[in-house]
C-alpha cells in the first residue's frame, strides 16, 4: 500500500519546478507518513497517496467555488490554484477505512499545518497540528482541544464564518472553545484551516456530497 517512490518522485518534480521558475506553490505532506499514519489512524495497515490540485481539478472556476464555500479569498503561496494537495487513503488490509489530509494556513507568527483524519463519509476523527508556531501551542495541541472536533463534518462548519470568527445559527461548532484567548488569531487560523480542509476534501474526494453555500452574516 505504501508508495515511497511516488513521494520521492513528487519531491524531485517540485524541486525541479522551483529551480526552473524561482518559486513553487507550497503543499502540505506528513513529515513521516509511515509513522504518522499508524499513529493518527490506529488499526490501519497501510496507505496510498493521491495528488491533486485546484488547477488540475477545475482551474479558476473551481477556485472561485471553493472561496465562495469558505467565505474568504485564497491568498499567498499556501493558497494558489496550483498548490499540490496530498491525500492519504488509509487501509486496513485491502479495505479503505478513511483519509488523512492536511492544509497550510497563515498564523500569527508563521505557518500552521492542520491535518484531519476523516472517516469514509467525511466526518472528523482527529485533528493534528504538524506545525504550529504559537505562544499557545501547548494548549492548542492538547487532546482536550482536538477532541472538540471529533464527529463534526463540513455541514457543521458551514455555520462558521471565517471572516468574523463567529458561528451563525445553530451548530455544534459553537461548542468549540478557544483554550488560549490570548492567542485568538491562531485559534481562528486553526478554525479556518479546518473548514478549508473539509471543503477541499468534499471537492476532491466526496464528490460535493455537502455542497452548500450559506449567506454571510450581516454586520
């Protein structure tokens, strides 16, 4: 199930692209997939990697659709249409049992990498910060904070408005508490990254099972 050769090839291609153009879109991969998959998805026995981008999947129209669903514009090298996304398909023997997918997000003091483990229906099983430069890193990485995301899906996160940082209407997302109020910027970055992650997975994997755009709240 494991495909280290594919990962190596993608790394080489990325390096060549960077050399030839002077810059490259920034993707988000697990640092050690063999170790991380086993830890994040107990009971798994292997994984496959799938590579996709907004550019290849649907180009500018798809980017606009994703931005509309997110309620915010994509910005910077982390959010260009040609960013390569790595989706880990998780297996138990020959049976697919879920997915792991990560995204980059700008935080207060640097980049944040938020990975979600999802079941086959797109429901969150776990949230994992691979990279988190924050004064509140310990609190945000705590199991208590991560457990607040378990059982949630994109349907729940539609109620979260990333521009205001507020939950509109009734949603279990309103129960997610910031463990470090002094780090509100990083908390909101984590929430935006989670919603973005779920939208991308709905587009790339779940065939728009939860395609819906809610109106922005009035000021």
